[in-house]
């Protein structure tokens, strides 16, 4: 039985006051819900991690970063290592988001190195994959996602510490989503690919999130698909009511 995971990627949004208030509201809701049947993860920008960790402590909400270095320490100006995140109290990190792949030239090999460094530091990791619109329109989706998975999954993958997020690039921030059938097709295919890469048991237990314009009004349709184990939410994770409504769709 895979426990659903509702993850929020705040991206480059939030100043101190609003970030603390959003985290506090979420933590209160999560804490007050009796034995929630879903895990909740939020990834604020680096600048808010300390504050948010403080505010959500003992609520059960899991906090992490949106990226990390593949290195532990050293001459890498501007980067933040997974060891530093762990030291701060983070539980996990997102790697391979399409905005990192596009804006910072992150290849599958870099994503894999980052994921391996994060696992070595004791963090959980959410690895993002997904096709562009052109790849979707030319029928390449399953192959693109397969190659991303094969090349970016850490050798030491376990179902407890690694989560995969399928995020079609064309669905992020656009209000467009694939059909339910398309999402289920990709997720089922990812589980199949994972069985080859990390073995059938891990593939069966690993959580596969869908991300890309998840909103309260489409969350139920997406989150009740058999191979969808949660959501990675961008824009809607910045509004407590929307994010909480999405989480409620797992019930
Ligand atoms: C994301 O940034 O991972 C994302 C899915 O964004 P949005 O929900 O805004 O499409």
C-alpha cells in the first residue's frame, strides 16, 4: 500500500512574512487532521528553509529544498550541498525539475549525481521527469520518460527514500493537463521501466507523483488513478486553501 504524498514546490516565491504564514497555516491543518492518510512535503526557496522548518516542527509536515549540489562542499559558489540541507533539518530535496533542466542545462547524468549525493547525505529525493510539448506531439513521451528514468535514477534507490514526479513540461504553469488516460499510461509505463532498473519490488512500492497544473478542481480525477500516488504542485501550493483542497482529494 503506497501512502499518498502531496508535495508543494514554492519555486522562487515567498518573502519572510508570507512564507512563514503559509507554512504555519499548513502545519496547523496537517496537525489537526486526525492521522492523515497522506504525507505532506513543502519545498520553499532556500532563503525560507530555516524559518519554515522552525514553524512546522512537530506538525509532521516534511520540508525540503528545490535543488541541491552534487558536491558535498568546496569551491562551488552559490550552490548548496545536500549535507548542508540535512544539517539544517531538511528531510528531502527535489532534483531534475524541468525548470532546472531548461534554465541550468541539467542533464540526466547531473540529476542522477545530485540524487545520489542527496541520498548519501540522508535526504529523501523527488526526481522529476517529463516530456516537452514537441515530444508529446511527435509521440515520443514514453521513450523520453523511459530514458530520463533510466539515466537519472540512483543506483541505491529504495522505495522509502526516492519518489518520482512525472511532470509534462507543457503542463507546468499552463493550466493544461494530459487526459486521465495519458497520465495513467505514463505512470504505468514508468513502473514497468523501474522494474527493469531497480527491481519489481521497489517498482511496486515507489511513489509516482503527477505534477503540472494540479488544482482543486482536477485533483480528484488525477489522484485516484491507480498508478498515481500523489501530486507535485507548483502554483496552487502557494495558496493554503487550494493546496489543502488538493490534499483532501486523496480521501
Ligand atoms: C511544478 O512547478 O512542479 C508545477 C507542477 O507547477 P504548476 O502546478 O504550477 O503547474
